[in-house]
């Protein structure tokens, strides 16, 4: 009888801890952010190197202080890919999976659309924070998404290597 009680307590404790971990990963660390809190929707200008604001509607965004790559956003815009000829393209844009409850951002739809050329991606901001780029993607129907991903500078420096040519100097905490 004592062994049975011990097994039940272990199973219940395991379920509670597992449920807590699941909640922490999927819900607890995310906060909804407004368009202003997200810094607007932008694309990096090829000439000036500065982000230029893009008008959007229906903005929905989430972010987390626990990681610089947890930002995701969805919105609608009246612009087409041709309207962003002035922007810096994102060559290696790979959307990261969003929590299931943030259903406007579907990386399993966005990724293949980018690969097939049915959507296009641009750099929205570079190295903000260091080693992290914000990516903007647009579909032909006016839907748009933004997310953050590690860039080539961050990949090298976070692995303890020197940054590649063209990267800004790494902050002190990464050296």
C-alpha cells in the first residue's frame, strides 16, 4: 500500500511539474504588444540603412523579455512586394513557430510561401539587439508578418567566435 501511494504521488507531482513547464513555455512569458510597443512595422532602406515605417492595420503582436527571438506579429497592409523595391531583402528568412494560441502567425504556412516565392521577406531592423534581426514578410493578398531571428553576426558571436566581416563590434557581454 505504501509503494502504491508513493507511485501515485510521484505521478501526480510529475504531471503538475510537466503542466507547469508547458504553461511557462507556451503562455507565461508572452505578452501582447501594441503596434507602438513593437516599434511599428518597418523595412530597412537600402540607401540610408535606416528603418522606414510601413502603414498597417489589424496589428497583433506578442513578445517576451525572456528571449530576443520570441517576437511575432501579424497585420494587414495595402502595399505589394513591388512597393518595397527600396528595401533590403532578407535572404535567409525562416519564421519560427509561434505559440498555438497566437493563431494569426503560422510559420508552417509562411515558410513554404517564402520558399515558393508566394511571399517575400525583407530586413525590418538589423542588430536590434545585437545579433538579432527583425524580419518583415508580405503575401500578395496584403497579409504581413514580422518575427525576429538570429543573424550571421549573432550566430558567430553567440558560439564564441569572432564576428564575420561587416558585423558591428560585439557588445562587451558577448566578448
